[in-house]
C-alpha cells in the first residue's frame, strides 16, 4: 500500500492574509503620500541630527547635567 502524500502547499488563508496585508500597506502609503508631511516645519540637520534650536533634547529646560552616569 502506498503511503499518503502530504500536501506541502500553503493554505489558501495564508495567501488571503498576505494579499490583505499588501492592500493595507498600499492604501496606507497612498494616503500618506496624498496628505503630505505631518509637520512641514520639522527638518533634520546633517545626517538626521537635529539642529540647535529645532526642539531637540538639548533644548529641554531644566535638564542640564543629565548626560548619563546614573548619579
């Protein structure tokens, strides 16, 4: 008697899930492209570092001397 063969193809629900995932990301990208930037005045400095005066962590009042060390 022959041994039963296993079906190694993925279940159809997996294809449906992946199709839904791609559709959600496509719609999300399209909406984001249509709306534009969230904060148009927010710009990074060279290599993505914030420039002084742009609201970075260095501009937080009362936080001087908090550069690690755990003291």
